[in-house]
C-alpha cells in the first residue's frame, strides 16, 4: 500500500510537469549559441526576451542582405510596451563551451547603439577570456532565467518557443542581469539603445551595430546592424564580419594654453577620426569613466592636427582617441 501511494504521488507530479512544459527554447551549450533580443521600456511593467536564432544566422549572413526578425509577434510587443517611446533594445549572446576554433568559449555577440544612424559606432575592444567571462555568465543567466519562467507558466501568446513576456521585476529576468545596459558592470560599455521621445510612429529608426568579440586583443568584428523601427519591426543588415583595422595610436606633439583655451596637437592618418578626451587632475587612471570627450571629432589628414579645449580648469590630463 505504501509502495502504491508513493508511485501515485510521483505519477501526479510528472503529469503536472508535462502540463507546464517550457515552450521557450534556448541553447548556449552548443557553439555557436543562440542569440537573445531584450526589449524593455523606461518605467514599464513588462519586458520581453526573444530567441532570434543561432549566432551563425548573423555571422554567416551574406554581406549586404537585410532580413526581418520575426521571432516575436505584434501581440507580444503590445503586451510589453506602452507605445514605442523610451524603449530599450539590446541583442546579445555568449559562447560558453569550446568547439569552434575561430569563436572559442567566452566569445560574445553584442550590440552597440549609434548616436547617429548614419555613423558607425566605435567597435568594442577584445579582451581575454577572463575579461569576457563575467559578461558571458550574465548573458546566459538571462536565457536560463527566461527558460525557468517559461517552464512555470502555461504556454500562450506571451509564452512561446521563441519569445516570453515577463513582469519587469522578475528576479531572474532581463533587467536583473542587463542592469543599466552593461550587464551589471561586467561589460566595457552600454549595449542597449533607447528610443527617444516622439519616436512612436515617427518613421524613425533606432540603429544598433552588432559586434562579435572574440577573446584576444584588438578590435571586434562588425557583423552588421539592427534597425528597430517606429512601427515596432526589427531588421538585420549583414556586413559579413568585416575585420575593422584600428587606426595607429596618435602621438600628442604639443599642449599649449593661452588664456582659457588649451590647444592639443597630435599626429593623424588620413581616413581616421580623432576625439580629444580630458580627465580632471588626479583622475587620469585610465578608467573610461574618468575621461570626457570634448567637442566634435575631427578627420585625420596625415599631418599634425589640433583640437582646442575651453574648459575653465588649467590642470588635467589629455588623451586622443582614434577610430577607423
């Protein structure tokens, strides 16, 4: 009798698990892994995470081709957002296992929002496996958390094999691990773009470059860009994984000050852009947060170029950043 009761209990639990079977599919132990799209809204009550397919869908795409991301539905988007203003969009993925000689464990795929849709962002910098590992763990935690949420909720229009809508406060959801866009400080910058006020129905585009960051040194690969449009659609345009050749590091040749104006002169190469950076005295530690970009970037000419700074302080550190 005891044996029968035990068997009956196990049978009941097993039936319950089948009823609540997780429709969401997410794979990160394979290499290449699945790529996730995260959508949330400033002050919103819901968030959405979408599996948009394996990384190979993007790094192997034919250069110049554009295709629609159709792994979420208008119903899911409307349930997540109150309009399209203040909407945060980010795409990310991480390889957590070896098996690909070109893209080993801790390789990341992440977006970077453009300040201007017509101007490419500065590519992310490659780092060691250790340096990328913390972000890789946060990325896979997003997928695992959504997988768990999906398994505990009945399948339906907001809980499908490719997209899941969760409460904004879900403890293992998008915001829990993405944080302020830099995966709770584990990543070198903000991967999330946010639509401006008046974006909804404006015909505008939020454009995010998509990079592949392999462990190592140098700059990451540009795979293309995503366009989140004011009608709620999302497309990807492939660049073919083009290697971005960094511009040679500029050399500051002179720093002069006349009155309240400081002039910094530096070497350039034609085709690169240069930005003057400044850090207050005592804070020139090399941390990105210490440095402020001054004015508008200037184009290199192959000769020495100057940029002026009209800051009130007559002490501080200067650096020049070159981008291809």
